[in-house]
C-alpha cells in the first residue's frame, strides 16, 4: 500500500514538473514569419541559453540548434553555435547556412513580448501572445475591418457569399509586408478583401 502511494506521489511530482517545464518553454519561445531565406522556426530564450528550433518539413525532421550567447538587460548577443554530440546523430543536415544567419548577431529586447533581430529588423513575437491572438484562426481584413475566421465565421460567411457581397479585390499578404502593414496580426499572413454589399438580393 505504501509503495502505491509513493508511486502516485512521484507521478504527480513528475507531471507537475513537466507541466512547468512545458509552460516555461512556451513563455520563453518567440516566433516569426517564414520566407525563402529562413524556414519556419522559433527561438527559445532563457537565462543565457538560446535555442533555435527549426520545424519539420517533408522528410526533414525537426532540428534544434543551441547557441552560445550573452544576454544583458536589453540585448541578446549570439556568439557561436554550441556543438552537441546529439546533433551528429540521425539524419545529417547542412546547418551552416542557417547557423551563419544567427552567429555574431544581436537581438534587441523591445518588450517581454517582442524581440527584434538587429541586423535584419526581423521581429520575433512571444508565442503565448501569438497563440492568444490567433489560436487556429485566419485573419481577414474586409474593407478595413479585422475579422477572425472562427470568431467572426457568420459575418465572414455573409461576406464571402456571392449573392450578398461582391468581391472586387482579394489578396493574401504574407511575411515582412504583412508584418510591416499589420504588426503581429500579419504574422501568419492576412487575407485582404475589398468589395461591396449588393443592394438588391
């Protein structure tokens, strides 16, 4: 009976520890848009540790690259790649191009929710904030009004219904252009729709 109680207690402690670790990871993860120069990735930053997480695509597995860094009050300096034995195992990927984009560069800590890569002015947003804004939703801009695919589904259905709304211009804005125009709302791209409601049904 005592062994069962011990086992349950150990499981509860481990689960709470893993939960806190996961929560800590999400709170300290920053994400940005992907483009031709950089695949989909995020940065995990804690104390003096910076980890680049490149998400899996096709046959290529997820890749984690640790960096040697120095973090001051408002600046993160990436000094070099931290060589890890585990990185040599499994499928070998050529990281040189990717690593060179980060080594000897700096990030400016603009706020707890935003860091900016100084050399490219690329913004990285806190993942917790991004998830709270987006969830799984697509952002639409309809004649200047911001709508979310799930939250505003009824309104969007009426707008996209050809009988009620005549679309004159539809454009998908992505990457740097979307961020510059709409800030964090443009992170995953934004669908711009211009048109007008039909007077007669």
